[in-house]
């Protein structure tokens, strides 16, 4: 049977998504059949997905999604950690429309520039901490981290220190899925499928207290010990060969792992001591997630480079960027050609959408609200609800991001032997209860749109509780 689109007749959906007013063209079954026939999903086992069939998402507004069966789902993940201003903001659509009519595309390669990229750069310089006044653009977080590598190498070349090539990263960090992003990340299951990796990248252990602290170490002692692995690695390789350290201020895809308070100050001390660039991957943490504009501000350290994407445009259109600290920017600016760029670097439509998005975050005081109001409410509510839950061992997070650690014995930090399966069971209960909550192994993750109200937070937490209770019940734990 062929699934060529023109051969499929229009069928009125059996249950139109009335609340969402969707212009749905096909039935769920047709969508699934075509999807299975022609679409390879990212990070998926397509054989089993095609048998089960994907959920078809047709519409979104605020913090809610609707599927092709008319179910209303609350999005506890802001898409993939990106829809910071929530769905359905006209201002962003209008910015894209206006820009497409005015100047849909032009490049910035050969002595040209254009208003949207100029406005965006000036606005980012205003919103970012003082030393960040220059920005390089790309299309995604992965390309942002590829760009970071290019800038790091160019920086050391300008300093006459070409031997400084090695970049140190962390196991269970996530920095994207291009070859460079995937190599920088510390995901074993990705590395296994990557016979070609980028050279000169090495990994140290992550600051994951619940999962990896041995003996009686306090979180603070453990944070220091994990940071000092950086020093040990630098000494092993030779500081004269080490270019940079990169980390997410808190690990997102790795499980919303918040490092102990001692970790980042020690990392910064070590980077300064050995003259190594410090890179904060702000792809998830940036643009208000922690209640600060950038997550490194929450952890109080000062990186040399920041990688941006996701919340930069609230996911309405792809865009990534790298912010350069003045000392790095100066070296790049004053030393001739930097031979790096993408057709869509600073794309005018993406830049116009980013400007509209950042103005909403700023002018509607969305980031401040996360810091003083909805963030503290969300964190308190999670702790009240799950502090003594029989299968929750730890609650990590600040602002509107949280990781709930599933555990067999919360008090002794004993994890489930089959933690990944338990996470999947829990995620499926969420899914069936019309809550999007992501599972990473045995951690359940939440990162809702930053415009979420307290009432919607209550809805997420009560649905999460139902799903986690159901998981405990299925495991025979109460
Ligand atoms: N850095 C970080 C910290 C990220 O979280 C990237 C870089 C790469 O960005 P792009 O735009 O190239 O995807 C990311 C992306 C998940 C999930 O399942 C997380 C991401 C992407 C896809 C899935 O949690 N983060």
C-alpha cells in the first residue's frame, strides 16, 4: 500500500478537538500510518514506535497541548525545555510575518548586516551579564557548541598557545547531537553509535550526589571532590594542552542534576588557576529557567563563553547563539579572519522572533515572576507533596525546573535495580493522565513554560502525584 499524500482522502476526525479549534486534515489513524511510512523520529526505536503509533499533537495554547483525539494535555516540559513564553503568542508570529515580508533572508558574511540581527545583538548585550557584549549566531544548541569549539581554538591560536587543544567535559552532560556536540556530551549510549568522534575531548565525572556519592561524604564535600577531578585531569594532560572546560550549570537532559553549592566556585577557581576557558552551556538554563536570566548567575560563576538556544526564541523558530565574554571577543575581533559561519547565521526571521520573544520575557517581567513568585511556589509545592513519598529520594531544582529522583529506599539513597524501567512506567502513567513529564533513567523531570500560573502548577503537581502513586502501587510499594 502506498501512503503518498495525494492519495489519502480527507476524513473528518472522529472526535474533533473542539476546545482547541484545530484545522486537522486527517484522522489519527491516517496520520499515524503516514508518519510510520515516511518519518524517522529523533532518538527513537522506530520499529516499536511504528507498531505502537505516535501521539499526534495538533495544537497548543499557553501551557496546554491538544492531540488529534481531542485530549487536552498539560505540558510540564515546555516542549523540549524551550517554549519559555508559552504557546500561541501572536507577537512572535507577527514578528516573523513582518520580517518575511520585509526581508526574509540575507546573509551577514560579506560586509553586510541587517536590522533584526543588530537589534538582537544589542538586546542580548543588555540582558546578559555586563561582560557579554558580543554574539555569534547559528541554528541550534548543537551548532552553538560546535561554534564554541571553533572560538576556543581560535582564541588560543591568537594567544600563541596552539597546544591548548583539549576540552574537558562531563559524563552524563548533554551538549547536542552533531558530531562535536555528541562528543562533548557524556552520553555513553550516543558514543556507542559514534565511531567517528571529535579529537581532543575528554570527560570527568558528574556532580551527581544522590547517584554517585560514596560513604559519608556530605553534598558539599562531594561537590568539591568532583570539581577537583578537573584539576587532576588538567595535571594529567598538562595545563599547557588544555583549552577549556564545558558544563551545563545544572544538567538538563542528564536528569536535572543540581551540583552541590561548592562545585561551581571550585571549577571556576581551577579554570582561572590553569588559564583554561570556562564555558557554560546555557541552552536549557538560559532565558529565565532558574529565575535568573542565565543559570550561571544562579550558581554565581563567570564563564568566558555561553551557549544559547531554545529559550532564545522560545522554540517558535530555530536559533542558537554563542555569547563571548569581552576578553574572548577582543581576541577574536583583533586578530583577523575567523573562518566559521553558517548560511543562516543571524537569520533575519529568527532574529526578529528572538527580539519579540526577549521583549516579552523582559517587558512582561516573566523572568522576575519565576524568581519571586511562581518558581518558589512550584518548588515548595513539589517539596510539600513529595518530601516523604515512599519512592521519591530527592527533589532537585530552582525556579521552574525540577528533577524528582525515584528510589527504592529514599532514606538510604538506594536506587531501583531497574530504574530506567521504573522511570518509563511513571512516564507512561503521566502520559495517560495527560501530563507531559519526561523521564531520564530513574529521574522524573519538569520544566514547564515560564508563563505557567499557580493554578496550572497545582494541576501539574497533582497529576504528577497521581502518576508517581500509581507507579509505587504497581511496584507494590506504599
Ligand atoms: N546543550 C544543551 C544543554 C541541551 O540541553 C543542546 C545543547 C543541543 O541543542 P539542539 O538545539 O541542537 O538540540 C541541548 C539540547 C531531552 C532533550 O530529551 C534535550 C535536548 C535536546 C533534545 C532532547 O531532554 N537538549
